[in-house]
């Protein structure tokens, strides 16, 4: 029995690593439409931004991962090969907003050599799909010479790697950057765009700005914190996991899913978890790997099938009878009612966890790393359920109350309410 099992495992391993050299990937134009072809076959990207849980990407109908640099690339590529996935491999190109000077020819030349070494190291891995040259180099920039550097890198890639297309990734899409890339970057094969609430408009914007080539949406997700309602104390209001599921589905179906001429596919953000404004805003998994309703939506969008067990649905969440958009002010030390309306499509029994955090003050731009605020204990009763209470902190300031509703099947619903404690 053990011998048979070992042979089966070896057969699986051999199949996973049967391809040891590069798989040729090309952008082709035929019948008025662009298409990515991998190994001669059409390849529409159903991708996930981030390398966490690659086996789930495969199981739910996805086919590709995106990275932002070659950090940890050996592991990501190995996992991709093991799971039959490809990788949009990011090449970290310095950003002006971090202090890089594109007027310094020595610094630009050194960067080109650094990137060249990365390309040479990974170009023959069978999982590589295409190269992402930089991420959001247009964010808070002034010097258009960055696009000359992008062209140098793209040209270098074509010289050393004949098997994979090149791309550069924009934060949103604006006319000046489209014009610059068209004029200065003829060696860039694919335009990649990061967008959030703007996803539904992307096909139209691409065309109205005169980009006639292929594009990929390299990040898309919930309504961004910069696009959301803001409280008087400048806290952005986050959608609930169920609101996010609705907008992920509607925006995708209204736009890129219908664009059969220029869109080569997308990478959903974020297949994992991160702290950005809150611990739940952009990750579609929780810190402990539980799946939100957005993951259900992705399985449906990728495969056409809903999962057998669905995540809980959160219809409302209130503090002192008010929702997150209602400008919630509380008095120090006073106790207030908390109420959540959560249902489970499979009638699974729900359990609840609450967390109280100070409003984050480590705020960055462009997805730069932020630190997570430390939770405040002791102000919510132990064993709290859908209806409970919160005792407001005695310290004046901005806070958020988070709820996590679990179904016991590795699924979760999340929401939070920003509030302000004032003694006035």
C-alpha cells in the first residue's frame, strides 16, 4: 500500500515538474482582437495578486499569480509550477516618491544591471508568464525620464529573454502616462493598470485615451480608501465583506469580462491579507486564512460555479444604532449597544469575534507597508454574539470596532465601524 502511494506521489511530482525549460508566451493580434498565447494555446489570465494559498487559486478556477518583485520568487515559482499556475513576475523598479532620481544616469544604469540579473535568473522558469516592470511608477512622480528607464529595461528583456512579453504597471490610467508610454516605450508589449472603484470604466478609458494595444488589470478590488466616504475626523469608511463581494462581481462583469478585444485578463487584489488602513480592507482572507464572501465570488467568476459551502453574509452592523457612514460619536466610558445581522446560506452555526483598535496612524501611499494598531482589550463582553455591547474607551480619540462572523467551515464575514470618543 505504501509503495503504491509513493509511486502515485512521485507521478504527481513528475507531472508537476515535467516542463523544465521556458514556455513561450506571445501577444498575438487576430480578427481584430489581442490574445495571450502560452505554448501556442490561448491563455486568458484569471489571476490573483499575491503568492499566498496558490493551491486555492488552482482549486477555485484561477490560473496565475502576480508578484511585485523577485523577493521570494524561487518559492512562488516553485509553488506555481506545483499547482499548474503561471506568474506575472514583478521587477522592482525604484520610485521617484521614494527618493530615486531619474536624472542620475549612474543610478539608472546600476538599476538596469540589477534588473538584468533578475531577468536572467528567472527567465527560463516554466511558470513565468510575463514581466511587470515596476509598480505604479506614475504615483506622485514628476520626472518623465522614468519612462525612458522603463523602455531600457523592456528592450533589455527582449534581448536576453525571447520567450516572455513585457509590461509596466500604472496606478490608474491618465492621458499623460498613456501618451508617454506610447511615445517612449515601444518595447513594452502590454499596458498593466491597477484600479479599484474605477474597474467598471477601464475598457472605455483605455479606448478614449488612445491605447489601442493589449492591457491587463494587474490589481483590482474593493473601493479604495481614497475613493470612500470619510468621517469628520478623516477616517475612511470601509465596505463590509458582503458589500465588497457585490462590487467585485458587478464591476468585473460590467467591464473586463466583456472586453474581448484588448483585455488579456486580470489579477484580483489581494489573495492574502495585509494591513492597509485596516487589517481587512484589501485582503480577501483574514489574518488566520479564513475566506470572505469575495473568495466565493472569485470562484464563480473564474469557474462559473459557486462553492458548495458559502461564506456568511453580513447585511448590517450598527453601533449605538448607527452605521459606519453615520458619523458615530461616543462618550468616554459609556456603554453602547452593538448589533450585527449575519446569515449563513448553508445554515451553518455562526460564532463571533470582536476587536477594538485605535484608528491607524501609520498611513502610507501606494500600498507601502503599514504597521497594525495594537488591539484594546476588555471593553466588549466575553463570548459576545450578534448582539452585544461596547464600553467606549476613556481616552478621547478615533477608534474602530471590528466584527468577524465565522461559519466553522473556514469562511468569515467582516465589517468595522469607525467612531470617535469625545468628552464634549
